[in-house]
C-alpha cells in the first residue's frame, strides 16, 4: 500500500479534523502518501483530491468542522456513481480509503469494498452517537457539552422569569444526546424517541414540579421524539393544560460546531492511527470503534445494528432527580 485517501461525509462533527490529522500523520509515519478528498464522496466522483502532508494538518486538532468539507452525495447511491468513484481511485493511484462519517456514509464504503474490492475502513463521526459497534462516536462528547451549556444558560433566564422552557436537542432517531445533556443539565423531563411520550405524563411532571415549589422548569425534547418536535410538544401541552405561556429553544446546528473536547480529540486521534494500521494489515469493510476504552475493529455492517446502549436506568435517574 503506497497511497490512501481520506474523506469526511454526512453531517460534520467536532473532532473530524483531529481524525484527518491522525490519518495523515500515521500514514506519513508508515511511509505512505495520504490524499485528502474534498466534499466527501462528491469530491471522489469529481476527482477533487489533493496531497496532504503532516504540515497541512498543523493547527487543526482544536478546530471544529472539517477542513476537507463534507457532503451528502446522491449519485453515490447508484451503481454507476460508485463505478466512477472506483475509476477515480485507480486514476489517483489510491490503494485504500478511510471514511470518517455516520452510518449513511458506510453504505458507500461497504459498496466500494464489495463491488470493486477497494480496501475501505470507517471511522464513526457524528454528534448523534447512533452507530452500533462503538460506545462513542467522534463529536458526541463535544455536542453533549455544548447542549448542556446551552441548557445552563436557559436555566438562568428561565429562573429569572419563572418560566418553563422546552429545549430541542438534535438526534433524528436517537435520544442519546438529549438524554445525557438533559441529565447533566438537570432537566425536569427528557423526551426521547426510544421511550414513548405521553403528553399527559409531561403535564403531570410540570404539575408535580409546581406543587413541589418549582417556579421554572426545563423539558428537553429530542428532535426525533415520537410526540413531535419541541414546538409540537409545547403546543400540545398548552392545548391540554394550564401551561400556556412557555418558551421553546431549538439548539439546532450550533451543536455541530465548536472546538472539540479532549475526549473527542483523543478518540479521533486513536481511531485515525488504528484505521491506518487496519489498512496496512490488509483489512477492509471494517470500522474502528471504541468498546470499554479499547479501540476495536468490527464489520462496517455493525454500524447499522441498533445501539444497545439505550439506558433505561439513566432515564429513570433523570426523572427521579428532576422532581
Ligand atoms: O449529524 C447528525 C444530525 O445532526 C442529526 O442529529 C440531524 O437530524 C441532522 O444531522 C441534520 O442534518 P442536516 O441539517 O445537515 O441535513
């Protein structure tokens, strides 16, 4: 193996730059060239590919976003698109590929591996922490702390005005971010897709809180909750109860940016070194993950397995402590 490519794909996450840096420097350490592919798979199709040396990745370990930029590439879902990508790999003498991104990005990597025999290794990068086979994804820890700090700020104003806030946290199909940020932020209730939401239960939480002397309260709502988004939940509560004058804050994409935490930098760095090792050892169709502090290699397909870490106990703790 003489030359490999690295790309970031799907939603960006803090720590992706640390991951790119790790792949570039580990590759250089082992005497192989690392090419940066810009705008995810789209850049592979367009041949938007440049050599990255160790100095090109200086000063990025602390930066959010991705210097390679990212995209969601529709043509890559088609066989023809992937054939073009494979041809570009050959044209640029790329012997392997490291894909940093979410589970959607792994479909492309697995197809390249299966259809064209291209050695591909995935590194999990998403703030959602919704990828199987790994306890944590790159970016989750930073996003969790960002959401927690936002909840802290909202608590100040909520307390000053005796208000109820509904805070929407990202996570289309996964409530991990909402659950941890809610527990860490001391939310009165946390609504997540993994657990059925009854509006009457949320009203009961608010009434009990008032009866217990709470003048302000915070309800965290995961973007993908079954009862709807934070606006829908606040409207439903207003329609069915005395809680009519509440406020809604959607944290949105601010959770995706910012300087990565030490945890995310270290995770991405370890995973990047491991991804290069894996390619050099002839591995393909695999992703690196972290399980109980150990960096492991597992099949790319395990990314789609439902995360087994939904923690009923954590939700229970949050609800007990929110009283
Ligand atoms: O990166 C994952 C995620 O942040 C989800 O939580 C969210 O639903 C989605 O991306 C939004 O993505 P975009 O607005 O970039 O399409």
